[in-house]
């Protein structure tokens, strides 16, 4: 599009990507983290034996709201409790990841206590049994080093407020590049269509991110952190 609005979702996503170690085009902007979580979890079949969705006991509550809704389509949501309400030893999470686990969700930095979770160990364990990992970076991006590609994260979410100092109504979704053609979300929309301006009633395969929203505040925040070299 001549005005550039069609590319805004990825243009702003690239600014965020520079902060979290993602590659060009690997981060797309969404309305909020709950939308991002819904897109990711809609990619999976929760009706089989591998139906366990493991969430950490310090995860942000709205993430768990999405997960518990999936119980209606077969997901078995298992929360690993924090022993003290502030910390969650990584060993407890690793012990809970098994061959029935489909997705592991963890907050990189806990919103209640600033406890930093060991993402590398969680990803290694999950991948060893065929599970995937989605990390919530809302409290970590902009405050602690994070590199989604080095960590081999499958998915990551976050937003423009908190430490990125942007305005509200901006979430972002990172999807590992080699998963783009392997996963097809049920939760989708107009901009994910192969021929969006055709406005046809019959659908085409939809395999990538969708639904960009106004980008002004997020773009200002991303530009600022890019200039200071965060």
C-alpha cells in the first residue's frame, strides 16, 4: 500500500524484534497478549493424548484465562505452583514436562516478584519430549537481556506498555520462522488471508499472523529504544 499502513504491523514488529533478538518479519503486532495467546493456542489439536498445557504458577493471570477456556476443546491445563508465591524453581517446571505436554507457557519475569525464570532450560526440556514453549516477555523485554532465537523459543508475546514505555492496545507475537508453514491458527482474520482484497467467501489456507491495529505509540517506543541501543 502506498501509505505504508499495510506493512505497519511488521514495520513496528521489527522495532520490537530488535529488542528481543528476533529476525526481520518474525514479530507481528496484535491488539494485546490475550489475542496473541489465543492465536497460538488455536494452532493445536487438544483432543489427543498430547493435550497437556503446562503453565507456571507465576504466570500472568490473563494468560491462564485463555488456557482454561481451552479445557472445553480437550486441553488439560496443569499449573505448577510456586512454593512461596514469589519464586518457582525451574526444576519443578522441568519435572512437570512430559511426553503428554503439547505447550509450556512461562513468564520470563514474574509480574508479582520480578523472579527471572530459566527459559533456556525449559526450552531444552520441552523440545526433548516434542513440546513447544511460549514465553511472556512483557516484564522482561527492555529490562533484562533476551534473545528469542538464541533461546530457540517457539513463541513469545509481550506488549508496548511497561518497560517499552509505549501506549496501550499494542501486543506483539513472535513465531519461530520454521513454524510458519507448519501451523495454521483457527483464530485468524482478514489480513491473514492469501487474497485479502478479493473479499471472497471461500477461504484460502491461513498460516501466518493477522489483525494489525493503530501503531503510533508502539512505533515511538520502538524508535526510542532503538536509538539508545537497548
